[in-house]
C-alpha cells in the first residue's frame, strides 16, 4: 500500500489547524511548521477546502480553519479528499476487478485489504492524533477521554 505525499501533507496541515482552532493559520505558517513545500501545500489545502475539511477567509486577518471539529474528521476523510479511491490497482478502483482461473480469489484479497485500511483510517480522527493537552485546549476533552491513543486501536485490530 502506498500513502501519498498529498495524504500525508494534508493530514499534517489539518493537525496544525486542529492545534490552533481559535485563530486562522496561513499556508506559509503551516508549511514552515511542518516542513512541507509551500506550493504543494497550497494545492493540497485547496482540495481540502473543496471537500469541506477546511474553510478559509481572505485578508489580513485571514487564513485557514478546520471545516469541522477535529473529532469529526477521520483520516479516511482526508485520504479520500486528496486521493479519491483509497487503494487502486494500476490506477483503477478495485470494485470491478475480476481475474480468471486460479487468480480468481485475488481480487477479494485486495478488496479485503482496502476494507481493513478503510476501517482503520475511518476509526482514526484528528482528535485522536492530537497531544492530550491540545485536545483538551480545543474543548474536545470529552473526546480525548473516550478515544484511544493514536496506535492503540491498531493493536486490537490484529487480535480479532
């Protein structure tokens, strides 16, 4: 599985915004803080805005904010906003994939991997990735108390 630079940069930018929900951040500030190439980030933030994950305001008091609370934005939302399909095979979605003969079971394996990845990403919100102090400062104390630590839910997945 390949995690794109767009998905990584988009998530890092959203986490920066989640740490500062009361004030807008500029792309320049986010790029500098996260060491992301500015021009690339500007494009990624545009895709996040079109998906409703960030909102923007122009002007000297402008910048970007989260479009929804951090507890309501999952990594799956982010990945789909910037990459479209979660997993593709040679650029094509897995939904219609079909192989003949002895390879006929392989598309099911690929779709199972996609479903598992979607479940993990869909169960991980920005709020779960924030340091506890940032989550509490953002008014998401209740979410922080009820959510797992960033990698905790992954260890339980393999046990099932």
